[in-house]
């Protein structure tokens, strides 16, 4: 299997990461909103976002001091595939 596919599979093997992808399905969201929405601490959310970002499932944009996350096209495809399982 190509390394990128292995990375994506490992990234989505963690249920909290799938929850984050699901939260981002409707559009861009500030990282500061995610802990309350998925019930994790800010440091835990940051670690999960780092894995998703590294594997090309999410992208980040700075808006002042806020980090705004959204799904990439790959992230949308992966989430769509997961939701059909």
C-alpha cells in the first residue's frame, strides 16, 4: 500500500479524529470550538488536528489569532466513504 494511504488509514483509525472530520463537514470551524463540541481537552484536539493536517485530511487558515480548520477534498472524500460504511 502507498505510504499516503497508510497514513490516512492510521489517521482515521482514531474515533475522535472521525468526530473532528464530522464537525468540519459543514464548513470551516475555529479550533477553539472543537473541544466543547467533541468533549476533549484543547491539547488533545490539537494533537488530533496535527495528525489530520499531516495526512492531508484538513487544512488550516489563520484568522487573526484563530486557527480555522476545514476539510480538504481528500478529507471530504474519506468522510463520505466512512459515512457509507
